[in-house]
C-alpha cells in the first residue's frame, strides 16, 4: 500500500531534499512560541510577548507572497540563501534586544524583519516535487508526504522549544530554531538538481503568464477560513482543558488532533483517488466543518481527546487537495507564488480565529467557542463550491484557467 512513497523517494536527490526541507521548516512552529517564552521571561508581560509574536506573524504573512514571486523569478538558490541569512540576523538581533533591554520598538522591528525574511521552504519543496515528478498521482503522494512532515513539525516543534526554554534557558528554544532554519535552508537551497529553473519576467517573448484567479481566489478563501478554524480550535482547546482544571493536558489534546491529521495524511498519499483535487477540496472542507460540531457537546477530557483525534482525519486530505489543486491550475513559472498565497491565507486566518474564539470563551465558555471553528469550516465549504469544475492539464477534473 505504501510503495508509492518509496517510488517518489527513489528519485535522485528527493530524500535529501525532503529531509533538509523538514529541518528548515522547524521555525514555523518554534519561533512564535519561542518569542513568547523569551519576551515574557524578560518583561514579565504576556501582553508584550504576544504583541511581539504577532508582529513576527503578521510580517511573515505580509511578505510570503512577495518572496514566493521572487523564488519563481530569480530561482530558489539565491532567494532562500538571502532569506535565511536575513532571518537569522534579525532574530539574533531580537534576542540581543530583549536580553540587553534595548528600546521595545527595536524588539518589534526585529521581530517584523525576522517574520518577513522567514524562508518559504514549505512552498519551495512542493514546487520542487512538482518539477521532479511527472505523474499527477506521484505529485499527490509527494504533497501527502510533505503534509505529514508539516504535522510532525507542528507536533515536535512546540514541545522542543518549550522544553529548551523552560528547563535550560529562555534563549535556547529560539536559538535552536534559528540554527535549524539557517543550516537547513542553506543545505536545501544548495541542492541544484531538484530546483526548478527560474522564470524571469518575460520581455521580448510577451507578458507574464496570468494567474488563474478564478480558481485561486476561492481556494485562498478556503485556506483563510481553515486558518481561522485552526486558530480558534487551538485557543478553545486550551481553554477547555483549563476549565476542567488540567490545563497541562491541552498540549496532549492538540497533539492528538495533529496525530489524526498525520495518520490520514499517510493514508491519503498511499491511495489512488478517482476524484480530482477540486472535488476533494469541496468534500474535505465540508468534512472539517462537520468534524468541529461534536466538540460543542463534549464534556469530558478523555472524550475530547478521542473526538479531536477523529476530527483530525479531515485536515491533511483537505490541505493536500488544496495544494494539489494549486499545482494543477497555476502556471509552472508562478507555482511557488501560488503556493505562498495558500500558505499566507492559512497564516492570516489564525490570529483572527484565535481572537474571536477567545472572546467567545470569555463570555460563553470553551464549548461554545468550538462553534467558531465550525462556522469557519462552513465558510470554507461554501467558498469551495465556487471552485470551477472544468478539466485541467494535470488532472481529469480540475480547472486550468480563469
């Protein structure tokens, strides 16, 4: 059943590409929490720590698409190398500013610059898979593998940074994240055999290939709504555990949710799907909305863990289908940019989701706040219905252009 994974990893350079991409992506789940732990330890203020982390996150979301465009035009090697050095320098200055008690405005500035420079390795590695592999089914398997690795990052990263920051030194967690990012990204970007060629803006050959916005816009809305769902569910789950006087269990509950997604991601990549990715995005979004509804009725921690694990099964197949659809409709010369649009949508939705669910928790309790996630899933399901249903170049059923 899982021979499909072996087949794609036997391509020259594929295993090394994917594994170095995994290391380079660790900061995605480590730096935000690392900033909170570092700044709160130095200032005794979670409010300031959260604001600094938000500056980092918003800058990352704001500049991801621009970096994706540069990756397509200039090539991954140069752009990722510069981004990793810029990221490492900015976060290093952030640590120095906090430790040396520099003016707080510098802390915000360095956090924002670090977020802007964070290398878009997740989009880049998926663009490489699309370049290396010829068969749509193999690309589907590769995207499933990367979704599984993403889940591993989001399970292991927060645990690693929290343990290092609380048992060793507040700087330790964020320092490991920086080292992983810089070393991993430089190693990843140096692998030229799997890198897609740059696609500079055409001059004499005509205008640049247009982005298929008719498919990209509703798909970006789907991703943003799912980002709201994720942000709301994370905050709500922590509040639910605290209401039951076991706040420390919240990490385990979220890990079970991610484990469900990881499991379904492995299965998704090993299967041959008859329906195209646009069909799977529509059904997956609907399944995610439905999966959030039972959480409103749960009243016990063990039951919540079980329900979250089952609910997680809807995540990876939906995200894999979203990336597969992006790969199917976006021109090769703008693929990394297209991937970055989807990643930006996800990131941009997390903060509003967390904020809205926090307000509901304060006024109605944790159980009611799970309805925020359900509503966000419903928005994603509705947006998915706007995806075109005509044929495309790489799958039997997905749209090819706007």
